[in-house]
């Protein structure tokens, strides 16, 4: 069955550093992959979508890469700030329809 | 444009009871998906509705059911509640096309006692 794994449950970094989060998937060849941010007690918020033919995508301080050979996506936050502290989820499309399956997330804590 | 609205925000129920949760998607969106989120399991897909038809279903028991109305609003129902059903239930709406993002509501926090 389709499986998504986000390697770290928690990641602690200092303000100003680059945070790198990893998402691996198996038994699947997704056409695209999405990243979401979730704050405690709230629903996830969409951040970025990257397609299989795109190696890299950027949005402000965020960068996502997608390696279909390694079946892996990396999510980078440069010049991290305490306000970036949240749980970050990667998501893939299920085989039918438009529903997404999510990894369990990585909780990022940025200390000042 | 109004976001996704879920009601109620909080709910406390007793084991054995049933519960109905409601989700109003973004205007114009025809797809509504439901997820259960728990600390141990993360976000787990329950089902997806598109134009009043269930298009996709996750691996949950038959106690979990849903429906979608002609105005795209959706409800999910859980019958014979168990303690393990305590979770944050999230609904997400999208246009229903591939390659589009999902917009989530704030969720309904269900506590079963």
C-alpha cells in the first residue's frame, strides 16, 4: 500500500539557520507532492505543490525539491524564524480521486 | 471568499452514542474530504465526496459514514462511539481537479467519554 514517511518527528534549530525536512514515499509514483503547515489546534494550511517534472520549487524562504528516483522530497526553510515553529506535513494524491494521504509530520521548533 | 467552516468546534459524547459533524466547503468547490487526526496516527483519510457521490474511502469501519448535499455541504456520522474515536476531525475542500491544493477547516474536536 502507499506509504509516506517523514523521517523526523521533531526538529530543533536556531533562528537564522536553514531547516531541512524529509519526506519519503513507497509503492507509489505520484504526479505531484504537496507540503502543508499545521499549527496546534488548527487545520493544515497549503504551502507548496511540486510536480514530478519539477526538480525544485521556491516561494519566499521556502524551497522544495522532488527526486522521483529516490522517491523523496526535501523541504527547506531558510533564515528560519521562531514564527516558523509548527508541524509540517507532506502529502500525496491517493490513487483515485483528489483526496490526499499525509505523512505524520515533522514538528519544527525554532529557538531565538 | 469564506473559508471552510466546520461545526461544531468541540463536542463531548458518551460511548455508544452517535455524532454528526458538518462541513461547509469553499463556495464553488465540489470535493470534500474528511480526515481523522490523532497524536499517534497523524492525519488519516476517511472518505472523499465529489458532486454528492463518495469517490474514495479509507480504511475505517462502517460506523463512519458520510454524505454530501447538492450544495456541496457535507456531513459525517459516527455511530456507536468508542473511546478511540476521540480525535480532531478535519474536512478539506477542493475544486475536485487534480493538481490543486486542499483547504482545511479548523476541525471538530470530538471527545468520547
